[in-house]
C-alpha cells in the first residue's frame, strides 16, 4: 500500500479539505481515503507532510487544522488529538508507536 497526503482548498471556498489516500501499489486503485474536516479558527485542513505508518498498520497524519489523526488500516478513524496549532511536519514514531511531533 502507498499512502498519499494532499492539500485541500480553503474553508472559505466550501471545498473538500486535505485527504489521505491508501492506494494499492500493484493496481493503482484507491483502497480508501480520509478527509480532514475544516475546524473553526483554522483556514485550512491540509496535510502538508507525509504520513507515518506504525508497526500495527495504523496511519498517523498531522493536519493544518491542528489535529493529529490516527487511522486504522481500513481507513476508519481510530483516534484524533487536538494539538491547538497547525501541524506541518511528518509524525515520527518511536517504540510502541509513541508519536512525536
């Protein structure tokens, strides 16, 4: 599986926010995608960096909407954390999938 993180349009444009895609490396088919919602106080919900993949297959992605998203291998949301500021770096994973921003 190849993971892609994208920009979205601004909240004022009434458009879709940033997305994470899981793509089948053999066929190019999209297995799933996750859309980061717009949040009050944040103009964007982009993913400005790469995602990290844990040893358990979960995908970690930081958004410019101030949230860290943890996605299950099937694309469903496992967890999210409000970090209060834009996240523009790739999450680093340590022992036992400890997340560093």
